DNA sequence: AAAAACGACAACCGCCGAGAT
DNA sequence: AATCTCGGCGGTTGTCGTTTT
């Protein structure tokens, strides 16, 4: 790894920031703005690396950051976006105004991961079933299949995504405001923010085999642990919030 | 009351991609 | 084309306060 020139310095301070250091950084940025993280600590009178300054600013000092605990709505949004984007914390953070990626990551690891683990889609457990621990409740599968009978056709141009600030894109691929997904009995446009890659990632979590219609997945497949985990990761967060309302779940993905 | 375990979160580390030289 | 620099990202660790034993 190459070390940034600006950061090559012995005696740089590490560890928790003091109030005085915070004040210096805030004062400097307020006056001169952010022009070069590697060099500005020296001018600001800080014995810190540029990286350390940037991190402190982005995660703690930036004025538009929200303080305090996450609301229920934010929590739900994190779960929702994580089901789509995975561990792409910065992408998730960009959808939650005032929250940093580090904050969301920490919150996920300390709160939501645990919540998810405790509230997964229940698995079937019967005495006769030797494979009991690896089976979903059948009625749940059928309900979900009924509502989320998706035709997976990635990367079809029809499914291309245009971000909110990308309406002027000169991309020759026809784009829509969202994803178009074919449900049993009709089409539905999904307005979740994200990129085509986001969606591909989501579908692959949901359904590891490319171009496979969920409705055609044999029930035996649900006894596969890997598939279950992917499925749980994708649908689980929504299931936790909406319970058996699969219509609502399908409307959220 | 003290020690151990746990939880929360700030901060660090190594890697990567983009842009500049 | 190759190299360098910087900003950014995600995983991980360190520290401190709280709870449990």
C-alpha cells in the first residue's frame, strides 16, 4: 500500500479527539473549507492525519449530521435498504439524510443484526422431518411465491434505473424512473432508489440462479440452507416489519 | 463491592478506484 | 502507459460505560 505523502509523519496523534481539536478543525473548515485533507491538518494546527480529520468531520462534526438515536422509521429504512444493497453502508447512508455510513454500520452491527437473527422468517420444525431445521413454513413460501412471482430478466434494458439526479442522462438505453418488475397478473414499477447493480445484487440474493423465476423454484430448494439465508436476508427485514402482509412486502421491493 | 462480561460507538487500518502527473 | 496521490469504503479494533455475576 502506498502511503499518502501528506500523511507521512511520525508523531501524529491517534485515538479519541479532544474538544480543542474538534474546535480547531471546525474553525478551519468554516473559514477555508475543505480543500485537501492530507495537507489541511498542518494548516489547522492539528497533529492528525488527513484521514483522521476527514473521518472525524464526516462522522461527527459535519453540521448537517443528526445526533441521537435512530427513529423507528430510520431503522425500517436501514433494514429495507440493507436488504437491497447489502453492506454498502455509504450507499445506505446516502439515502438517510443526516446519518453517516459509520453510524449506520455501527447501528447495524449492534442493533439490527441481532434483531434480524431473532426474528427471521420462521422455519418449520417437526419431529418427522430429519431436515427440519432447514425448512420454511410451507404456507409462508406459498404466500410469498404468490405475491412475489417475479420474472427475473437482468440486465434487460427494460429494467434500467435512472437515479433522481440523473434525468438528463444521455444513455441510449431506455430508462424508467425505477425498475419494472413483472408480477403474477401484471407489471409493477419499483421506485426504490438504487442502481442496476443494486437491483442485480438484490435479485441474486433473492435468487442465486440467474434468470430463474421465483415461481418455478421447486419447494425442495427452500430446504437448501444457502438459499434460505439469501432469502431471509432479502425478505426477512421486510417480513419483520410487515408480518404476513405479503402484498405490502412485495410493494416494498 | 469487585470483577467479569457485554454493549455501544468512535476511530483505525488496509485496500481500491479515479484522476492527475 | 506507468506511477503517484487522494478520497472513500468496509471490516475491524479499542475504549469506555453499563450490566450482570
